[in-house]
């Protein structure tokens, strides 16, 4: 038997030039929309955190990864290398974010490859077009965090898995193992993708019954897949130990989701900022499932006698599990401990786009397909214009504006304390940028702004400066030794209901200070306590 939807050689040869030209044009368009306005939005805390982690010396870097930041460790390593490519050692925001943009552009051919294996060239090109203009991808392609890299590796992981199931070549098995390991180190939630792979193969039949006459028996093939997952598990064991050691501490700030949060996730995943695009995508997805609706919930078994139909059922089931299982599981787990966060589930995007592409590709005649695809891309463009000036899931903090305010108004002898230790990370990023505008002297940088009272272990950032809270005795000492004490607070609770650390700060410093001035920025509060 030949692969399903395989074109004849004549058709393949005649379509090849236009096909590849279209793909390269989509790649160029995808790169353009991700690089356009790349530095328009201000850096915020998470991006500052990425850069400062990548900048600290190797000893502190390795300590910090093991002690607190093993998740996204691959991205931090790559960013460290990327920053080293800048000869001035003072990379711009555009250069820093371009690592994510590069990973996002590379995801387009990966999605094309995956869709081509699951369906055909037409679906693959449509999926590539949808990804090129997907606002959710653009949003995270323009941020100095791991999400674009995570999406790339998750897509490639599924690519290699499907390639191995269809071809049974050793190189695809190795590719699947290596890329899956990298995906887990890019983001711990990649383990959910591996769970999707296991479920799809365990519960909905084994799609690896090849059309090749020398196909391996199912038992032997299952053994190879178990070997792949065991190898991946051993390779990511340090990360699993880290999770067991730290527990939910690093993500304890995540809030329990509502049904509205889940709906908004899928709305944003589609790339829209209103209901129109999600409804269109849902309609196209239903159209893609229509041909196999009677067998959608059955397990394909007759692969040898009816390969094409079984493949059509299994690939749809695979994409549906990929699209819905990680979201459902994290929502259910959130009843015990909140773990659902939209951007952590960005790896579900390829499943959505390929299903939508498969639905659009079924339209006949060709002009109707062209109209539907054009309308979809116009709505996608509206979403891109939205993300150029806004963020889908959260408001950026104004840590840069707050830092510059403090530096502009600081006086000799002032001290500064950070509400939580990690707040110093953002302060250091913007203080260093301010210093580079004036002089490259390290001494000048150290003298710029108030004396750092907490956290402060070494002249520069130390791995211990990334966590912790100030103690009462330290606050009293700071108030005694400095005529004025600055406090920089971030995410310290809603107005009128501050967290325990803010309450303690207010009480302790008010005992020795007669005057307190307060300035509010987005998600940041700056206070200045002074003596009589």
C-alpha cells in the first residue's frame, strides 16, 4: 500500500516549484511579523529575570539552576550563549528578544513537516500560513522567555514521533528521544506532551502499522517506544528530582482557573482578541472531523486491511488528545494546587492549527477555499495588530519606570530594600542599562542609586539574591543606618489587602520613620521612609 493522499509523481513534480516558493514566502512573512516592532514593548520582570540569570557568572548560574530555576534551564543556557555573541556585551532589547523570534520562525517548517506527515501538502501549507500569522505565537516570539523555544521543540518532538511511526527508521527514534529531552529542559510541561504521545498510542491504537511490507510487529515496535520513553525519563531525572525538592513553590503564584480562563486560553491560542476567530477555527475543526465522525471514539484495529481509514481516524484522535488533554488535566489538578497557566500550554498550538487547516482544506471549489483562508488570515492579522500593543494574558509591570524614578530621586546615604528578593533582579537590569548610557565603569554602576540593603550578599548579583524576604531586625538596622530608606514592592497583594511581608515592612519602618511617601506604578509600589 502507498501512504494516504500520496500524489502521483507527475503531480508532485509539477506542483513542486510553486509549492516551495509558497512555503518560503510564508517563512519570510512569519519572520517579518515576528521581527516587526520586536522592541516596542518595555521589558518586564520575567524578561529581566531571564537576562540577569544568563549574565551571572557560571558558579552562581549553576547554583541558581539547581537551587531554584531548573525549569527553562535550556533557554537560560542558550540565552547565555546568545548574549555572548554581542561583541559590545551590552545587547539591545531587540537582540535579546531575537532569540525567541528565531525559534518561532523555525517552528513554521516544523509545523509544515508535521502536517505533511499527518495529511498532505495542501493541509501543510495552510497550517504553515495559519502559524505564520498566529498572534499567540507572535506574542511569545517577542518575549525573552522560553515559550517560543518550548513550542519549537514540542512540535519537533511530535514530528519525529510520527516520522518514526511511519518509517521506522532509527534516525527518527534518536531524533524523538533527543528533542523530547531538550523540550523537557526547555519547559517542564513538555512532560504533558509525552503523556499525550503515550495516550494516543495506548488508547487509540498503534498507528505504526506501516504500509511497508517489512513493517515490524506491533510488540517489537511498542518495545522501541518504551525504550525511548525510558531513555527520556532517565535523562530528565535531575529535573524530576528538582521538582520533588522544590515542590510547587516556584509556581505558587498561579491562581485557580475559572471556565472563563479556559475559554480565553483557546481564544488566544487561535490568535484572536474576540470571539470571531475562535468560532471560525472551531467550525473548521469540526469540518476536519466530519469524515470520521462515526469512528471518532472507536479504536482503530484493522490497520492491515484498511490502512487509510484507520490512519484518518488515529491522526484526528491524536490531534484532539494533544489539544484538550493537557488543558483538562491541569484544570483538574488546579482544584488541589493551581497549575493551569495559558502560556505554559502553548505547545497545544500545532494541534489546533493542523486541525483547522485540515477543515479548510476540505472546501471545494478552490475559490471557496481561498475565500475562507483569506478571511481567516485577515482575522489573524487583527490579532497580530492587537498583540503589538497589548499582552494576551497579563499586564506588564512597570519595574523599569519604578527603577528610573528611584535612581532619579535618590540621595547620598540612601538605602534600598526589596519587598521580595527577586525584585532586585529587575532593578539591577534597568540600573545596569542606565549605567551603560553614562559610562562603562563597573565602579560607576555600583555607585549608581541607593545602597542595596536587602538582598545583598556580594557586590554583584549572587544566586542567593534571587529569593528570600527581609527580616525585622534588618529593617530596623537599615532605618538606623540610613537617613532615608527606599522600598520597592512588586505583586504584594491588592490595595487594602497587602501580603504579610508588606504588613511587616509597614509596621517596622513606621516605628523609626516619621514620614512615608508612596508612588504607584503598574504592579509596582515605591515607598520612601525618612527620619524626622
